[in-house]
C-alpha cells in the first residue's frame, strides 16, 4: 500500500473512532438526563423514595456499563483496524 493511502486510512480510522466515542458520550448524557425526570418525581413520594433511589442507581449502573461496553468495542475495532493497516506491506516499485 502506498504511503498516502495508508495515511488516509489511518486518519479515517481515527476519525471514526473519535466520532463513535463522541456520539456515544452525547447519547449517554441525554439518556441520563431523560431518565432522571421520572425518578425525581417518584422520589417525592415519601413511602417509595428509598426503593426509587435504589432502582435509579441500578438503572444508571447498567446504562453506564452498556455505554462503556460500546466504547470498548469501538476501541477494539479501531485497534484491530490499526493493526491490520500496519501489517499491510508497502508498495514496492516494479523494476
């Protein structure tokens, strides 16, 4: 592979990786903001406030784990692409 093509593909790999991470982070942020509303309302009901807090904690923990898993998967895919690109031989001029 010629150097300009390799550099473009490496740049594309970085761009996709960074874009996925940014999109997942923003989606997680919005998800958490939306999820807070019903919990805030339900926690005002004194008899169920404590169970609601526990359920909110569990839900937030699971949601965080899912988004972290997506980011780890994206990083693994980006790493695999980088390793594959590095393993491709350089073009050799024909004599």
